[in-house]
C-alpha cells in the first residue's frame, strides 16, 4: 500500500510506502497543535495513534509513514482557533 500526499500551497507531491519510516519537523508539529489548541494526547486521540508515536514525532524520532498519514488527516479535520492563530502568527 502507498499514499500520495499533496502539500497545500505548493505543487509538491510526496509518495509514501506503507513500510517507509519518516521524521517530521517537531517544531512545525508543535505549531500545528498550538494552532488548534491541542495537546499531544488530543492528537493521539484524533489521529487514532498511540501516545508514544506522537511523543516520538514531537521528539524528532522516526515514525511510520502510516502514522504521518493519520496525523495529517487529524490535523486537516481539526479546526484552527482563529485567536490562537493570530497570536502565533
């Protein structure tokens, strides 16, 4: 199984294989959590992944590509809190 991810605001496409291991940018993930007013536990619940997987991503450790897909899906469904977004921006 594989996934194709299109990055918003660009013409970049990423192809991921199920067994692929990737590393996220922890600061960017923290920013996205803050924009939604979410904790790491909130992300784990919304993405339906384990808290240790979220912890690994936030620490810059490798996670499975499938976890990235689940994280991206959860973040895309989560509403950005406008006031928080303005304060962070």
